[in-house]
C-alpha cells in the first residue's frame, strides 16, 4: 500500500511537472507572440508616422503653391475691380454734365478760353431748368470738383479740340469749326495735389484704364485720352469725352 502510494505520488508529481512545463511553454509562446506583435505594431506606427510626415510635407507644398496662385488671382481681381470702379466714376461724372446740358439747354459757363465752371453741376447757377445737384461731389473751386473717395479724382471740364488731345503735346486753346470739332472733356491730373489725391503707380493705372475703356487704342485716340507730362512720361493727365461741344 505504501509502495502503491509512492508510485502514485511519483506519477502525480511527473504529471504536475509536465502540466507546469506545458503551461510555462504556453505562456512563453503567448509572451513571444505579444513581443512580436508589439514589434510589428511599432513598425506599423513608425511607417504611419513616416507616411504622415511625407503627407504633411506634400500638403504643405500644395498649400504653398495654391497660396501663390490664389494670391496672384486675388491681386488681379482687385486691380480689375479698381479699374471697373474708376470707369464707373468717370461715367457717372460725365452723365451729370450731360444731364445739366439737357435740363438747361446749355453747357456750364466758360471760366477762361478752355476751362469751364464745372461746379455749376453741383451749385445752382440760377439757370432756368436747373435740377441739380447732379452729382454728390465737393466744390474745390468754380472750375474744379472732387468726388470724395481715396485716392480722389479732381475734375475739370474743358472745351477742347478732339484732335491733338493726348500724347505728349496736349491741346491749345480751341478753334472749333467743321474742320476742328470740339468736345466737352473731363480732365484730371492724377499726380497733382496732396497724398490723398495722388494715384500710386499712376502710369500703369491709366494704361490699364485705357485698355478697359478704349481697348488700349493709344493715348491720343478714342473717348479716353492720356496727356503725358515730364520727360519720363510718368505724370499723366487723363481726358474723357463727355459729348460734342454745342454749336451755340
């Protein structure tokens, strides 16, 4: 009986040892698997991090390129909007003179041989039919008004010959006849006055304006003319034809 118990104990001990060894091996396999899995996860995360870094650099490069493109497009759009706005201001000023003529049957009175009293479109000259003010501008003098925006246009109204107006020579006192037709021309000196009335980059601005209004037909043609002052042609005076001069 003692022998049998000892044999049984030995068998149980060996079984337990075998079972413990199996458990140890199972746990060792699980641990090894976890270590391998962890290393794989680290490699995946590293690869993802590298990919994220690459993606971020690509995204930044694309964003930078788009910023340059959109910045240039925005600048062009702003420039075109300014040109269109200026054109509209010129048209509105010209229409106010036309309406004055339609209501009163005559043009604003002459200040001298060329300049006219343009202030009469905003200040009642006691003429029959006058229904002004025809535009909301400020009077600078009897022959000069300004539109109040920045940079401002200061407008004169001149009676001048249509030919020879523009370029580098301008026009002298008009002799108006069938051979030398005259018109009423708005005139503005873009670089004259204080900083609030001076146009930055006036040369490029008026050339773009000529392109917009007259299709870039040159500084001495069309309804929009440019008279260049100075030896370097950077001091422009612009003219815009309102209407043909009345024969009366």
